[in-house]
């Protein structure tokens, strides 16, 4: 029986709907991936008595609780007080934590408000989870005379995800001890809808139905593509991984180059790796994506090894004057070609990638919203692809950026070898 | 005392994080706007016993419960069964509802599956809320010998919002008689930590403590800054808005230009508005932010009116050759100044904004990670600011991009008038 973990999200802003509770969704996903069961999730406002009541109910029906939020420095942050009351202990100021918070403010050259001292308060007997991104440390509170435990983590998403991945899930996995190992792996695909993937994998899915191990699930993941998640159970992690390895070969044989990465690697990191292996550097010319392709690339650590830079040619005159695009419609094959060649020349790069199109809300050059041209200049030859994307302005721009990188990935992989399967 | 309403969202996909629970956020917002208090929200999987348990807990601490989801035709839709069990009654097939569902399928010229008949099952004694958009009707279930009530509504967002607006909220308002309206407003701030804001607003927070109306709360919101949320209660919405208006003036007097927007406007939209009002256009030169500033700007609809374009000068040679940055360290005041001036010249813009710095993981030009220089060229004069940012690579880049836009905002606002407060 898997460990049952309940998420309690704290914050009046969640109840008022000012903030959509994406933390609980993220936690649900990552707990499930780690083989932990989630039967309930609760949201409660910034109120000590109500938080304590919610925690009591959660601990009656679950083995572990992750309380998320209410660790900030302001008076409405009362999760620490609620935990002390739940455990029936006092809050004790932890000198080591306090010193670390002070150090953080000094490093940033900013004065520390008196209220930040509260963030060093720890319920007596609780453990502290190091904070790596903000000021509030996390807490591990084992319940007296019981094997249940409450973890407190910050509500700021990037602080929460880092702390849960690094400390909370490993701690939970240790506590669940000698149960079956459940291991997952995600293959990221680009260019196929969920339903098309399911159809392509049809025979494999049917074969697995009989055994129920491993299982395959699909998860539409926005700009990370559609994930094909394979989950295997076995007595040990090593055996589960061996099951995954075998299944991955079968899935890749069916999906081919639509699989671009595994377990969270981004499209831009994959493209960067291919460029580096071929000792090529890249220049990007962007119109409708307005810097999204370049900013994705520069988010990859070490991208200075393969990215030369980019030009955001938003106004048409910038296209004509700087990139030598011929006067005329700028949402066109001709413009995409000239932009890819022009940016290579102006920035002195080996590879030029360009994006021009219509993100909306209005049309442009008589082209409908969602029209995108991607230009690619490499080894003396330029190709242009023509895409039709759906969605609102933000979605079209984001999808265009990733699709442009995917076009570059496929070109760098070279012609596909005939399948041996 | 306002009516306390609790939302119970049903669906295993919510617990697994495959779907983000936006329904609860919408309900929270609309209940608050109608003067109804929400103290808790719960999510539970598609399981009769657990739904009943969640409803029992909710009814102990709230006056009314809205259960959302689990009314579909498939076997995992078990909210009807859970309600019958909670009320201790049988499910009865309602002929009138059945006829209406049949009619809907006929109208759409689609065959009706046998499973759809289940959607006409109603717990004995419950009322039916007409379905206008899908097939599942809503339910009103008064608890025997009590004034508590459970409403069941579909989980499909557009069906839910229509039914709640038309039937559930009016029914709740009738039950609560002439109680209060609750209205909120958020002021977005940049450049001050949550604790520093609380300290600056100290006297105001103390004064409000006595009356409890309006209330002020802080919400760290990543790249949307720290929000200061003011919430007011009054007999009518108009009166509550008047209380907000007065309080907003007091808060703005204390926070000054740290407030950059209200109710969800982004920094880039604010900057775009200021540029457009002054008939100026902008060019951006980015190194460590690698296109983030430009892509934020181009995400604003209509940004072609004020954004000329940008240059991502990631490789140092691009800075030297294209932007005429003098050879030497590129993480420097000198480089930021030359980049801002250079991009203005190369792209023919009125205003030049530049960002150079160290995002990490490694240091550069002997500068520590988090060092950022922002250059600003406008009306013949160039200024440079020097920032120290904390966090990982992604956070430092994002913060640098918004801080650069904030520097431009402050410059466009011109010299601050002496405070009269």
C-alpha cells in the first residue's frame, strides 16, 4: 500500500481565487510520479485555528501532509504558529537559520526588516530544510508517538518545487522503506497530438494492458510537448529501471524523431547539444516571437558556447535596413529566407534561424492569425517551412518558438535512416 | 456573519495534477464578490466513500457546500451516488430530466449512449437545476433537519460558471438575506520585499487593525512583483468600492512609485503605455537576459506601436562589432552605456535600454553571479544602474529583465514631485 500524502495549501488569496493553486497540481503530479498516493487536497486561509483544524483532519486520513505557504515574514504568515499549536510546543528562534537569513540580505546589499526574524522561528523538536532560493526555510515536523509527519514548504512556486524535489520527496521515499519501487520516465515528443500518439502506440498499449506493468500515460505539457510517461513497478529500483529501459526502446521505435528528449530536458538544450557536437554556432532573427527563441536558448547554462546572438526585427524597417529583407510583405517565405541569411551575415554565425508570422490579434500581409514561416540557413543552403498554429497570441508565439527550434533539431540530425524495425 | 460556503472539487485528475483546478479559483472569486465567505476548499478523487467523508467534514464547518464535478455519464462519475449516501436516500430516475437529455441528443443528431441515462438519477427529495449547456443537470440537496445545503454542479468550466451564476449564487443570496458585499483590489509593487512593504505601511496596518475593514494583505507574485491586496466589506458593491478607493489613496501615498500597476497589468504593458503617450519608440540590447526583455515587450498586443526591435549581443564580438562596445570587460558600466547608445543608433530608435551582467552558474569579468548593469539612453543622455540580484540562473535573468523595464518606467515618469503627505 503506497504512502498517502495530503497537500494543504495555505493562503486567503487561494480561497479568493486571486491566485490559481498551481502548487497543488504540481505536487499531485510529482507525488504520483514518485509512487505516492494523494487522496485529498485542502485549501485554507491565513488563520491559525483553521490551519490547525485542516492539519488534524489531514493527519487522520493520510500518512504524511505537505503544508504549502504561510512561511513568509508578514503578520498574515501563520503556518509556523499553526504547526507549534498542532504539536503542542513553543516556537524557538533558531540562531543558525537567523544567521543564514541575515547573510542572504547582506549578500544582496539590502537591509533586513525586523519581521524577517520570524522566519527563523521553528517549532521545538522540528527539523529544518535548508532554503536555497528565498529566505523561509522548510520544516519537518514528526508527530509525537506516531509515524506521521508534516512538511512545511514555502508557497512561492520556484522555492517550493526546488525544496520538495531536493528534500521532501526523498525523505518520504525513505519513510516508505521496503515497499515496491515505482519508477517513471517521461519521453518528450513534439509535433503530434495526444490522440495521434495514442494511435501510433496502439499495439504497444494493447500488449501492456494484459500485464499492467509497465504502464504508459500521456500528458499534454505545453511547451514541453506531449509527454509519454512510462511507469514500472518492481521489487527494486534497478529492476524497475531495467523494465523502463526495455519499454523505452519499443516506444522510440514507434515514435521515431518525434521524441526529442527524456525526463525534462528542454528542446533548446537538445538543440544546443547538437550544435556543440557539430562545432556550429547559431544566430536568430525573430519577428513575431520577439526574442522568445533567443531567450529560450540563453536560459540553457553554457549557451555562450553555441549561441552567437540574435536580432529582434520587430519593425519592418529593421528587417529591410539591417537584415536586407527585400521590401514587400514581411510575413512570407521570402522574408523568412532573407532573415535567416541576413542574421548569419550580420552576426557572423554558422547557422541562421528565423521566425516571421502573425501572432494576432489582427491579421498581417493578408495572412491569417497563426501563419508562421521558419527560415533555416546552414552550410550554404536555406530552407523555409510554413506552419499553421492555433491558439491565442501568447500560445502562438510560444509554439512558434519551440517549433522553430524543432525544425533546427531535425535538420541537424540529418536525413533519417530507414527504419530497421 | 456571512454565509460560509465550501467548495469540494471532485476528480482524480485534479489530485494527479493532470488538470489545474481553475474551477475552485473561479468559485472563490465569485463567492467573495457576492459577499459569501470561503474558509476551506477540498479536492477529492472519484471515490464514493471519500466524497461522502469530504462532504461530512465540509458540512460541519460551513453553511453550504458546492460540489463540483463527477456528474458525467461514465462509471467514474459518482457524485450522485455520494450525495444519495450522504442524505441516506435512494437515487430515483427523473423522467422529466431523462426526456430533456434525450431531446438534447436528438437536437444534435447524435445517438444517446445508455450510460447517459444515469445523468437523470436524482437523490430522492433533491431539487434539480436545469442544464443549459451540457447534459448533466445540477442538484440542490437540503440536509434533513438542518438549514445546510449541498449544491452539485458539473466540472466542465463553462457549464459550471453558467449554472452557478444563474442558479446557485442567487439561491445562496436568498438564503443569506441582506448580507455584505466583499470586493478586492491588488496594487502591484516592484523593488521592495514583502517585509519592507509591511514596515512602510506599518501605521496604516495598525489603524486598520482596529476596524478590520478594509484589510490589507501581501502576496509575493514572482515577476508580477509583490501585490498589496486591499479587501473591503460593505452592504453594497458600490459602497465597498468607495472604501477601496479611499484606502488605495492612503496606500499609494506611502508606497509612491513602487506601485507600478493595479489588478493584473504587467510591467511591460505599463512601460508601453508610457512610451506611447510620449510618442517614443524603444530598442533593447540584451546580453545576460538574452531576449527576455524584448519577448516580454512583444507579448503586449499592439507593441509594434512602440517597440522597434532588439539585439541579443550574447557573444562579446557582437557587442564590439555591431554595438561599438569598447574592447574590455563586458559586464561593466562602460559596456551597458555603449550597448544602450549602440542599439539606439543601429535600430534607429528614440530610447535604448541595455542589460549586461552575470546570470551564473559561473562568474564573468571577476564579477559575482547576480551582478547586473542596466543602461538607459534617452533624449541625448545615458544613465547606468548597478543591481545585485539573488537566485538561480533563471530567476536572476527574469528579475533583471523586469528590473530593466522598471528602470525605464521610473525614467519615463520623470523626476518625482516632493511628497505632500
